C-alpha cells in the first residue's frame, strides 16, 4: 500500500507542499532584510526552524485525520447530491467505520474531517459532543440536534451542516 507508506523522499516532498497549502500563520511580524552576501549557514537567522516544524506537524496531523476519517483510503469519497427529508422528524447516524475528526483551527472556526473531506464550521462548544455521538453510531434526531446547537448556530447553519455531512456520505438519514 504505497499511499500509506510512500518512499520517504516523496512523503517529505508531499508534506512540504501540503504545509505550504495550509497557509498557516504563526508569526505576523516582518523580519530583517536578507543580505545578498549572507552565508547559507545563517539559515537559522533567516527562517524560524521551530515555526516551520510546527507548521509541518499541523499539516501532518491534518493529513492523518483526513486519512483516518476515510478508513485509510487516500481518495476522498465522492460528493453526492442528496436532499433532506421534507419532514422534521428524521434522525442522522454516523458511520462507525468512517469516524469524523475535529481540528480546532482557531477561536472562530473548526475543521471537521469527514470521509477525507474538510468541512469548515463556526466553533460551537457542543460540536465535540455531537461528533462523539455520531462516531459511536448513535442516532441523533433533528429536534435534539437543534436543541444542542441553538442559539449559537441558527437553523440554516444546522441544516447546512447536516447537508454537508450527507453530501460526503459521512452520515445517513434514518
């Protein structure tokens, strides 16, 4: 299985590329200009190696969460078009073999990893509880979901969340 354990050089190059795509910002201050005659041995003065390592660790953690959320399969699930039921008495249930993972990005947004896809949502204190219920295979009724998530999330946000999970096949309607 080459996608789980690729050659080290390819893995490192992919991780570097994915780190750049994350657009993580840990430092917002400007550095001194680089002198044209600066020796390459002064790399630690030019870049912050600890910051680079932290960004790469974050990228690796997110890559692993993405893989785990899809049962180790590198290719994401296909997004499907699905409609929510016309009734307000439905429940959703997570797929235990495809758990949803949470990555709190900052104080405003959270990244969910579902079937290899990233779903960015506004933070909510009850989101980890909801994800735990879905990951355990527990059915969550619409009314209990609304009760758990309101008023921080409005009804549009709640239905949008359900729709996003359905479209990547992370949950089923029962």
